[in-house]
C-alpha cells in the first residue's frame, strides 16, 4: 500500500453525502418511474449505498463502458462493453457515476440514453473534479467536489486495484 499517499475523503464524509443525495432523489422522484443506471465498474459501490438511502420504489441496472486501461487520463474514446437490459422508454433515468472528470464518459452516456426516449436523463456522481472538464455537462445530483488529484478507493481503481478501500485516497504520482 506504499502507493497510497493520504485519505482525501473519509468514509464518514462519503456516507453523509450519500444520505443527503438519497433523501433528495427520494423526494424529487416521488411518484415517478425511476431507473438507476450504475456505470461499471467504479459505480457499483456508490450505487449500492445510494440505493439503500432511496425510500421510493426504484429499478436499477448497470452499464459498462471502456475505462482508461492502465493509464491515468481519458483517451476520449468511450466504448459500450455491456449495455443495460431494462427498457427505459418513458422512464426517468438517473446515471450513477463514481467520479466525473473530463465529462466525456457522461456526455456520451447521456446522448445514448436520450435516443431511447426516456422521460428524463439526469446524473448523480459521488465525486467531481470540475477543474478537469473538457465538455460542459450538467450534474444534477452533485457529490463531493475534489481537487485535481488521481484518487482510488470507494470503487475507483488504478490498474484494477484499490477499489475496495473504504475511503477515497490520493495515489502517489
Ligand atoms: P471522464 O470521462 O474523464 O469524466 O472519466 C470518468 C471516469 O474516469 C470515472 O468514472 C472514473 O472511472 C475514471 N476516473 C477519472 N478520474 C479518476 C481518478 O482520479 N481515479 C480513478 N478513476 C478515475
Ligand atoms: Mg467510471
């Protein structure tokens, strides 16, 4: 673990934010047909936590997009590796991401879901690095804003490792 420099966002701070987001989503989508779409692999822990703070009936699925591989920066190319099985036509889609960085992934995913005639498409992210944005993207349910540091833990990996860390940590460059 000598690649880990420090804890940036503690598990307690994450938990507090997840509860707040869950409450807001539950009230905003009351009486609506909501589908959470988790972005694999990183989004699986956040989706599992968030879903349990949502008090209204909700469906969920996962989509898998190409990652950075073993690199620390986005190639800009987004490839769908595994699509969702749920039909989202007429439903409210909430994309659940671990982290918004350049915004390229979400930009692509939003466009993809809009072609499927949903009632709405919105975004919920656990973490956000707005200083790194390459495309403008609206994040309706904003998690914790972090500086431009490469982080791991809470679902986020580096070369496949560290997703299991309960805190969000900064990796040594
Ligand atoms: P974007 O398309 O640049 O916004 O990339 C978003 C995705 O890249 C996130 O969902 C993460 O999976 C990954 N990513 C971006 N920054 C980091 C980081 O600091 N650590 C680990 N993964 C990251
Ligand atoms: Mg991701």
